C-alpha cells in the first residue's frame, strides 16, 4: 500500500497548519496519521489476512493516540477542534 499522495498530503497540511511555515505541528501529524489509517482500513477490507500491515497500522494508531494525549494536555481547545474536524471521537 502506498503512502499518502503528495496532493492529498498538501491539502491536509494546508487545512490543519497553525501558521504559514507549519508542517509538523501535532494537528498536522494527527491528520496525516488519520488519513493513512483510513487508507489501511480500506486495504484490510480487501486483504483481511494481511497481518504484517495490520501490525504497522496498530503502530500508527498508537502514535496518533500519543499525539492526541499530548495535544489534550497542552491545549484543550486545539484538541477539541482537531477531533471535531477529523471526526475521531464522540
């Protein structure tokens, strides 16, 4: 499975960045990980026995979870805006 296309990646960075030079803030990283996880979820619908990729997806989920915890402790408003925009939680 390929990684995120550069056009899609640019759109995500444009939407979630904080300032003009931002490309690695927590919000951007969480959004990119969410996009990659959704791609892998579609992949598993077709390839249900691909356990090697499933292990990689679990690592991505855990990385996103840690970033969300960090963002929640640092700035609750940005955390709420991010999860609302990505539709992650209740």
